[in-house]
C-alpha cells in the first residue's frame, strides 16, 4: 500500500505548531532547540515526499479551481482582415 504524503505534512505541521507553543510558554531551551532541529529535518523529508509523490491529474490551468470552474470563452474579433 502506497503511503500518502499527507501524513508527513500533518506530522510536520503539528510539530512546528508545538514548537511555537513551547516557545511562548518558556519551555527549556534545549527542548525547543532539539525539536526545532527535528522539525527542520521533517520539513526537508516532507518536501521530498510531496515532490516525489506519484500523483497525476487530467486537470489543466483552464479548469481554474475545482470549486469554482470557469468555462473557457471564445473571443472573436469583428471586421478583422487576415493577410
């Protein structure tokens, strides 16, 4: 079974949010430092997993956003002389 990169995104996001909370609550520096180093490693791993994911789609830029599709329009010029 293929693993989705969303797990890596969730873990990295939760760790970095936890580090932010720990900084604001004045946790000991060594805890924050080591978790920050681990967080940086997880960011690199997350980016690698997302970029190497074998994901394909049939959507193009013409589809814009899926929740608000835009129909392509055809613009015709009137009285235009082609050579």
